[in-house]
C-alpha cells in the first residue's frame, strides 16, 4: 500500500487526478445514496465521497477506522472555507479497511470534554487532536531552527551520557541500580552540566545538545520529572557572547514561528528585579512596579511599621487602579500569606479621600507623602506589605503578577524578554543549616566579590544569568569557574570538604589539572518555550507522553512494581516506608 497524496495536500489544481489516500475516519455523514467521510491524517482532512454505486464499500466503516481509498479529485459544488482542501473532494472508486476501531473513550476533535486523566491514559488518541498534534509539530519546528542557527555559528552537537554519577548538589537524582556492581548506582542527569564543561576542557570550543534531563522534585504546571533542555556551552567567551548567541536563536524562532522580527532584550540586575517587581522572573508586559516606602515612614508613630523599621525590615507598596471589594481584599490577604507575609494593608483613594485598613493608623502628612510619591489618583488602591526584605518583596511580587493577569493588564500578543544578571552566589538553606549554591557550585563569582566568597556570603554575587519571557524563567546559565584554586575556595564556602569534593566531583576536578579554558553556557527549557509560543500554561500539552502532577504515567501505569527476581539480581531489598 502506497498513498500518493496526504489528506492535507490536494487543491483545485489537482481536479481530474486519480489519487490514493489513507487515514482515519474523522467524521461520517450518511445521506442515503451518498456517504461523505472526512478522512484525516497528520497533514489535514480531505472529504471523500461514496456515491450510490460505491455505498456498499462504506456500510461497515465507523469513526477512527483506518482506510485506504482510490478515487478521482473533483471540484466541490459548495466549498468549505474552513479546510485548506475545502474546494475539492475525492470521488471514491475503491476502498479498503486497513484497521477497525472501537468507540473511542474521548472525542477526537479540537474541543473535547474528556477529563485530563482520560486524555493522558489514552494519550495516543489525544495526539490525534489538532491542539496536541500542532504543539508537537511546533516543538519539532523550533528544535530544527535551533539546530540550524547553532550549526551556522560553528556549534557542534554532541550527546552526553544518560547514565552518570550522582552528584547531590541541587534537586534529587533519579537513581539506576547497577547489575554488574551490586550496591552501586548510576544517576540520570539533572543536566549535562559537568559533561559540557568537560567538552570545553576537551577543546570542542562550541557545543550544543537537545538534552533529556531528569529531576526528582515536586511537580507543577510548568514542570515535569523528565524534560528537554537546549544545552549550549562555548569557550573563550563571556556573558555578552553567550547572551548574543541566545538572542539570535530566539530572534530566528520568533521570526519563523510568530512573524515577529523586532524582539527587544532588556537587562536587569537580580537586586533591581526584586526591588521593582518582587520576582527574579518578572513579567514586563505591564507596569505597576513595587515602591520602597521606608523613607515615608522613617518617623512614623504607627507601631507595626515602627517595629519593622527598627529591625531593618522593608515597607513596600504596590498600586492598581481598581476598586477592590472587601471580599476581594480578604482573599488577596490570604494569598500573600502563602508567601509568609503576615498581613496586607491597603488604602483606597476616591474623590481625594482615603479609606482602608491604614486610614486611621497613618498621619495626614504620611498619607499626603504617599499620594505625592506614588502619584495616586482617584480609583487607585495602594497595597502595602511590611516585613523582612525577602518576604515583603516576594509577597508583593506574587500579588503584582496575580492582579496583572486577573485585571487584564497583560497583552497576550506581546513577548517581553529580559536578562536577569548578577544573581546571589549563595542562598542559605534552613534545612541543611548552611549556605548552598544558588545556581550550581561551578558558577563563577563576580570579580569584585572574590574577597566576599567566605567572609560575606550573604552579599556575594555571581556571574549567573537567567532569560525571562513573560514571567517564565526560560533559561539559566553562568560563566563557569575554570581556575582550580577558585573552585576549591567556592567548595570551602559551601562547606564541601576536599574529601567530599573529590568523592563527588573527583574526575571533573582532575580535568582542571590539564588546562581549562574560560567558558560559559546556558540551558534553555524547551517545554517552557513551546508553552509560551503555543499560548498554553500547562506543560503536559507540549510533551508527547507526559506524567501527571504526581509523576505517574497513566497510559503505561509507570512507575510500577517489578519481579522479585529482578530485585534479587540487582541485590536490592525493598524497605517499607512507615
């Protein structure tokens, strides 16, 4: 069987041709002596018509049967403008059933009422639907553009190992037991980080890979346990060089996919992003920046604010021109508590008069100062959070993002890129009781902060950078440490002893003994990029066979138990959890 055309290919120029098509029965309409079938494949739909002389061929055919037809292309009396093939039909001369089908558990159409669990269990049916199929095709298109762009800039595609060594710095590893070495384990890579740096030490100079990565962490709408990273690394380069490469990749993608050729890439330091937007992944499609109000309340007699300032805290404000109801404000108060804020204070301005929870607590001078500094106008609501700096910024930043979307301030057709630079070198882990790497332990510190590596870790910044698009972190990257003495000092700051460092990264550190070039790189989250390009907020929509939020594959019923013989062979005994 050889079809000679696809179901999305034929046009009025093909009228009179004899053709062979094959595909799935998408829809069947029986008009007595004439039967119409919409025949579907990956490329589109063609209407095929069985007249009274051939109606016997179609009597047992139902939706989702796979059939092959021979016929003549004919011009339709009434064209269908919704189909690219809508001006023609194929008059069937012969039909063969290639495969029958049961009634499907979900409707194969652009709109379906099937629950997500049903769609995931029968994902192979869900893929037949245009919304899923088109996202997978888009994913293929984007990776092709990436490959073509990077090959054109002298990057070499290199595959790195999937079975690697566990290096427990970051998210939890997925472990793979070894049959040959009982009691030992491989780890699935969280990223190709060490290997791509070794490729730079190996002199490959410019590397990339469409890499599978694995992280055993809690899932959410934009996260899966296995995901794909567009991994890029280059030698003898700095932040400006790698960011320039990424910008060219993005420009080519958005020009080809969206027809946009005027992308702008802004630059923000981490500390400024947190100050203005309360987030290291700010959505710049709308304004409503956060404002520091400490100066206004410097001499306040309002005890709550006085206590915050006395303990070196932060009072932060956020304005929206909207008349929030008391019920809405109560709900928003509960929302900021998710981010550890103790309360959400507010003032409303209507006809030049203030009202709200702070109205009686503040002096007239303080309220006038707020009006002047924030350029408050009638209809404005000012939200205030006072707390430790991180809590005040993060809570109001989350509120800004929430209200920006809910109040319709976001232009869905706008794409706002921003580089966030100069991230903290470390972050304190309450769980571990020590400073841990904010990015990863191979990230280079800012040159001007070298003397703070150990003595002032809270104020030490790195040469790490993220690219943010519309409030999503699209990639992370950094300039890497290429000096073994500096690497040892960073390990010391992270309280990783020389013995632990050798145990975890020994082969990697040994490579530094043989000459390492300056190098830097990024890892672009492919799924997040496709999510944004296809206007979905659910990562499962852009993955062929995704897992649920609880990391289950409903289709294959994985993870699942294995035979005792297999465990014995691997020298593994299961311990029941309490």
